[in-house]
């Protein structure tokens, strides 16, 4: 049996991959990769490395998670070094925990190679620190996939009334529902909000607005995108740097 490396590919900029991730990709016998992993990473692999695409996007899943789990398992029965390449970090809404448990139950060895999550790197490239002394001492990362209309939501919306920075991942399709819910729980309509598309890449686009107008301002934004809510957004005027390169 081979060993599976659940590997974070980082947020998009290939230079933000970890050294460890680069090393294992170069050694891989097979790479099972997601849509959000920079395709240039595959060029690092050896010429005889098999590449299997299992990408997902909203409403268009190439493979279900159950199918992906089984593909990884079957690859472990055939190859020595299996790289499961995921955009961002495998344990930040990457289903890496589910894949690890699936392998554990089948006695397949695995290793986790963390990746830089878009939750902090994409705001950084937009000149938005997720924490800043005197503004906020904490931030939280929230899935944007769960609709606020869900009857049994796992998201504690009532706790979002503080000035803590909130980063929603994969939430562009739910942005209207998210902003409405935040206003309902006490956020001011003019509270700062930003949407960043294709962060850390040459196609990065940042839209700044408020909870009241960000839906209209971001209507032409493309996925992948993250939503940031917080007063730290106001620092972008002075700190933005990637836009100037």
C-alpha cells in the first residue's frame, strides 16, 4: 500500500506553496487534484506521474465526495506516493478530515501537508489585515455554502454583532442572504464589506462597499471569491500593495 499526502496547494499564487508541498509533488506517482489548485503545479510533477482531476464547483461536481474518497483509496492500492492536492489548506473547508478518516478506516497511511489558506492570504494581498491593534483582536472563518435561510443552521449568526473580522469562504452565491442576515442580527447597513475574486493571482479583483451595497457592487465578480466583513477593510486605502505591482 502507498502513502497518501493530503496536500494544501495554497491560495493561487504558485510561489505561496510550501517547500514541503513542492517536494512531494515532484515525487508523486499520482496527483488527485481540485479545481482551485493552480494548474501550473502539475508541471512540477514527473513526466510519468498520473494526474486525476476531481474538481468541484457550485452545482457542477465532477465527482461526489464519496467517489473522491474511493479514488484516493484505490490509488493507494496501486501507487507508492499519492498526492491529494487541494486549493488552500486541506483542513479549512477542504474535506481533508473526511478523506483522512476514510483512509484511516482502511488502514492506509497518510500525512497532512498544510497549505496557506485563502482566509488570510487573499485579504493580505488586497491590503486588508484580518486583525489590527485598536480595531479587532480576532477573526473567524465561516463557510459561505450554508444558506442563512437554513432552518437548522450551524452558524451562530447572533454572535456576529461584534467588531470581529468575518471571512466567508465560498459564499459569493449566497452574498445577498449573508449580508441580509448580518444586518438582521445588528450590523449597521454601512458596515464595511469587501469581495475579493481570484485572490493572489494576476486576475485578482477587489470590490469595497458596505453590507447595504456590496451585492450590487460585486454583481460582476467571478468565483472563486471570498467575502470579508469588518472595519479592517478601511485600512486597504493605505496598505494595498498588490494592485500597484
